């Protein structure tokens, strides 16, 4: 028996939940995590999806970085729209 099997045998619930958080933090979609972890329904997956302050801070940081990138792109192209952005509208 390898180390991973021994760890899962000791406490499979905690290991599964911890690894699902690690996958989510790595940017893996919930659908893929559900397949990996064997969750059959979204509600069960969400029940164990622990969100902490670090997760919220990272989300806000990504949002702010994206906003700055979009603003910089619009300024560098001399317009108020961002090409290929889903909410872009050309302003003439």
C-alpha cells in the first residue's frame, strides 16, 4: 500500500475535502472536481466546499487584476471598448 492509500484510509473524508479545495484553488472547475471526487450531485459537492478568507481575498485580487488589465487595454487602444470582451460595446 502506498502513502496516498494509507492517508486516505486514515481519514478519507478530510483528505477528499482538502484535495477538492486544493483543486479549486488551482483553478479546476467544479464539474471536473466532482468527477474526480465522485460527488454525484452539485448540492453534496457544495455542502463540503469550504470557503475561507484566503479564498475570498484571492478572488478579489483576481477581480482587481482583471479590471486593471481591461482598463489598461482600453487606454492603450484609444477607446472605451475592449475587443473580444463579452461586455464590450464600441463607443464612437
